[in-house]
C-alpha cells in the first residue's frame, strides 16, 4: 500500500512539475518520457538506433501525452503506455519526421 501511495504522489508531483515549473518542468517530463519511449522503441526494433524515432514521437506528443508517458517512468510502462506511443508514432507528422531523421532529409 505504501508503494502505491508513493507512486501516486510521485506521478502527481510529476504532472504538477510540468505546470508549476514552466520550461524546467516541461524538460523534466520530456526527459522522463524519452526514456520510456526509447525503451519501447528498442524493444520493438532491437538493434536499431531508437533516438531519432524517440525524438519524433516526443516532438509530436501533446503535453498531456508527455506527462502520461513520463508517469510510466515511475510506475512502469503498461499496455496503455505502449498504445499511446504507437498512436503518436503513427501520426503523419511523426512518420514524416521519422523518415526525415532516418534519411537525413528535410521534407
């Protein structure tokens, strides 16, 4: 029960950081989310440099989505987190970004 309470408090604090700390909170949440997304991409595509796709996913996520993903850094990713990452990855702007990053283009 203490673990659940601690996780709740930590995730609430993370969500609050983004709003209360302005740019610093945004960077904190984005960094936490990047770790979760990077691990998810590496799990799906072993041996591939996940960073370019991770950056595109984070850059095309809303602030609410970033907080949801960042919370998984504290609680551990679940199927909902994976589904959210896939949804963001399938967006046209994310796909365009991924192709541009992979090929070094600027379309």
